[in-house]
């Protein structure tokens, strides 16, 4: 009996709710004269405010977009970020140089080795340390693997956001294989802390070389399968072509770099413009798009994965012999056998572990091509054991400003697709 | 073909032709433990390891978490993976409040458990400052096997929980200490 | 190929009194500019036919609490994509008067960079359409990156400083 009453009550409630909602809809559909907001976008009805809130499905990261929508069309949007502000720059003022590597891992955590290597190169530039060729080639291999890993996530998640979960599952397996290669090199899967100031901590072991060769053999097939699923897929193309385009002038004015800028037609790549770590020895192309829309960004990232494979192949074929670390005992831990026997090695070991390395006074800016663009490190040292000021030039932070402009006038589903094609990673956004 | 699929054993019961007599909490515990729907509250790096846990190699679906629900109203367990900043704290609490009982919370990673390496002005030093946590999975980030171990611990909790636990005074006192009514 | 000396000469010819302290640490041309001429300087660099320094890489600030009269330094990193030339401009500000003109009319990307600098250091950008905190909570009443504030949270009660060696 009580159930029947409860049921009737709930039915009545839902009927009332429906009635109330439809009343609102009637008000919304009445003949209201067209209004224009100050940017010229025309809207007829009352605007709805939709909170594309900090908690997103499918782990893009946490940032909030408050959208003003006219029905399904977006009129304007306002962004709030900072939900994962971890104060990296302030922490870095307390840590000796080699302890900051673990912080850089956690910025763009989909491609940690690139952040690590970029930081090591910045400090090496400050200290004036020359890295031997073999270490540079190993760094290139690891950075390109990280770039492939980053693009795997971005393109896979773009597929998931358009509804295609299969592509993501197929290609994510390759990321697990890249994790195995990382584990051979440094022991960790995701936040790698790879390399040291002055080179790499260990040489490429035979297992690592075997795994990289196996990766080069099996990844092309998977990538081709992934491309067959998406590149000429009618549904996917309808969702992403001409969605979220940005012109090259606007992109440059906003400070875009990386695949987002290359999709808009500007071929700016830090690896080519300011080569670092022997990138000038390798032959690779830079894929460039035309209209800067989501499809171009997707295709540019796919093509970059092919180019990264080329670079890894060349680096592995031409890997020079030699030490994997620089002969700079005051910055790179001397081998343990030396420490037990030799007095200077003991002193250097003690000084490095205590963090008392002699850093010159100066300021240096070094940029590397991260998965999302120009990742810059601005380091000011005052001669002490920790930096005086360290600033990260984070590409995600800079290009995410353009999001309201890119999704103006489009529908909500387009806005989601644009956000995932821009590859916004919250760790890098807030730092 | 079905020989190496591990089946869960039924609870102790008095069986007969067409009937089985057992106690409710054993049956309901069994059902709950093997169909926990997670709410992935993935913030940063641990979220990527959580994605690895969900995908094919370390499949989370075989533990019953086939449908990661992003709506708190339909989820059983809240997996907080990643750093929670003070700005995010109220939102996490809101999501927790929207979940229906019975609900379990798992803090994945060092940042969610205790603030991790970020002892700064902007990071909440552990989510147990704002919501009650059942299982902590340490690591930075924890391997997917560790996350699965955490899920298995929650399964143990769910299986052995008494049906009246959420209405007991002890539980109410716990919630009140977090200002949750 | 532009060299640091050429560019320095061009800038000195145009702006003479307002720029000073030319240096190139690690081969990156760095100089100090006056706050009043900053906007004119950056638009000159952007519209110059040869220099074409049209890409804003970054804006940040540094706090030097010990130097009186020059406590804050706002640093602009610019880049010429056409000529592959980078440069760094520094503007020194005193503690009492932490205002700088905004360069949003020249570069749309300066919007959030300036908001971040305001949030962390308290540098006020005159003419910014929406200068409020971006990374921290709106209610926060201090600017955390200044040297006098500690890294850790003041209100935490479980981590005893003595045990952590502070």
C-alpha cells in the first residue's frame, strides 16, 4: 500500500516537474526579438549557463569552463583553472638542482622524459657541461618515445570523446610497451626522473635495445590500423573537420607552439630552429596543417608519430660508442669504485649528494620541443645550492587561453572535441 | 573453456531442491563486492596510471567495475587519484556528498593520501581532511597492480560489511567529524 | 642572420635613454627598459621590417627583496620566428609602485601570462581587462611567490617543523 502511494507521489512529482520544465520551455520559445552580444553573435532566447565543471569524464584534467549557451550553440565561455596548482616554482626555490627533476616529471606527465631532459639541458647550459654524443643520442631516443606516448594518449582520447573507444584500447597497449622501455632505462613507468645532470644514469642495456627494436617493428602496424579506423572514417570526419579552427595570425598572437601551431600552418619546431642534443644530425620532416581545425591537429599528431619513429630508427642505427655521461665529476656522481679509493671522488660525491655544487651566477633560458609545444625553463641562479628563481614556460597554459575563441558559435559536443584535440594536460596548465 | 575462469564461491547456506537459505548480509555483501562501480576522480599523474588500470593489460572490468560511472549518483566507490588542491577540496566534498550509501573511498597515490611531495600552501595534505577514506594506496604513482590490490581490499570491506553499518552511531559520529550530515 | 650587436644598435638608436644594461648571458640578448617606453619599445620591435620580433614567449617576474628601489623585475621573453632571434627585456619596479602597462593590444597571449604574474607576485598591469587571480583561490589575500612568505601552509598542524629539520 505504501509502495503504491509512493509510486503515485513520484509520478505526480515527475508530472509536475515536466509541466514546470515545459512552462520554461514555452517562455524560452516565445517570440523574443533577436539580440546581439557585443561580439556580434546573435542569439534569440535566454542564455543558459552550463558548467563544464572541473570534474570531467575521461581524465582530461581539471579545469572549469562556464559556457553561456543559446540552446546548443555556445555564445561565450569563461575559464577557471588552478584546481591543481601545486606551486612548482616555489618548491623549486628550495630544492637542489637534481631534486627538481622529480618536479618536472609531474608537469606534463604523459611525456615525462621530455621534461626531465629539458631541465637537465638547462642546468648543463648554466654549468657549461658538454654531453658526449652517446648520451645525447640516448636522450633523443627517450624523448621521441615520450612524444609518441603523449600523442598516443591525445589521439586515443580524441577518439574516445567522439565515441570510438576501440581505437583507444588498441593503441594504449603500445603505451604499455613504451612503459616497459622506460622501466629498463630508469625503473619507473610514468614519472620517470630519467637522466642526470651530465648525461644518463645508465647506458642502454641490451634488453632496452632489444625492446626498442621490437617497438619499432610492431608499432607501425598498430599505428596503421589506428589510422585506418579514423583518418577517412565518415563519422569521425563529420565530427572534427572544420571544428575549432584558428588562423595562423591568431595562433601566433596567442603564443601557440607545437602541434596546435603546426596544424594552423606555421612550421615552428624548436628541434629545428634551436637544435639541442644533436637533433641536427637527424633527418625528419615537420608535418604542417592548413586550417588549424581539430582534424588537422589529429593528423599532425599522427604524422609526428611516424616522424618520431624515423628519428628513433636513425638514432639506434647510428648510436656512437662512448661514455654515457660527461667527464664532470663535480656535477655527475663519480662511480662507486672511485669513491671508495680516490680522495677527490669522495669529496665530489659528498658535495653532490649534499647539494653543494658550485653553480655560477647567471640566468639561462632553454626551450625544448615538448609534446605540446615549446617547453621553456627560465633559471636564475645566484650561486647557491638552489635556484633563485625558476620559471616554467608551459605551452598548455599559454594556448588554453584561446579556447573561448575557438569554440564560439559551435555546439557543446564540438567544444568537448576541441578541448581534447588541444591536448590540455592539467599538470602543465597549473604547475 | 570455462575451466580457468575463477568463479566466486557462494556463501554458506542450507541448500535444497530449488531453494537456498542463507543470511542477507552474506548474499548482499557478495553481490556488492563483485559489482563495484568506480567513480574515477582523476586529477593528475595517478589518473594516467588509473587509465592503464582500466585498459586491457590490467583490466579493471574483470573485478566487476565494468562501468566507470562519472555520475556520483550511480557510483559505489570514489577513486581519488592525484593531487587535490585546496581549490578542488569543496568540489571533492560535493561529489562525495552526492554519492548514495553504501559508498567507499579509495585514495590512490601519495598526493591523495597525504599531500605527497607537495607540502605547499596550495595543496590539501591528504583527502582524509575532508572526507572519510577507506583504503589508501601509496605510490607515486602506484603501479596498476597496486591499484587493483586496493580494489580487492575494498571488495573485502564490501563483502564483510554488516547491513546496518551505515546507520550505526559510530558511523554517524565519523561523518559528523567531517561536518557531513 | 641577426646578431646581438646589430639588434642592440637598432634599439639604442631608436630608444637611446630608455634602454640600458645590454648583456648577452648564454648568447641571449638581455637589456633593461624603462616602464614608460615599454609598450612603444615592444610595438617597435614587432613592426620593424627587419627585426620582426612578433612572438611573445613568456612574461614573468622576479622578486629581489634586498635591492632597495628595484624590488620587482618583470621579464619579457620575445622571439622572432622569421629571423630565429630571441631577446629578453627586463623592467625594474620599486616596491611602492608596482605597475606596468599591459601589452595585450600587441599579443593576445599576454592575457593569462600577466594574470599569473599578478597572482603570484602582485604586479599590477594597467589596462588589463580582467586582472584577477588565476592559479590560486580568489579569496587568497597574499601573493605567494614573494620571498617573505613560506612554502608550507601556515595552518597545518600535523607536520612539526622541528622533526622536518626546519
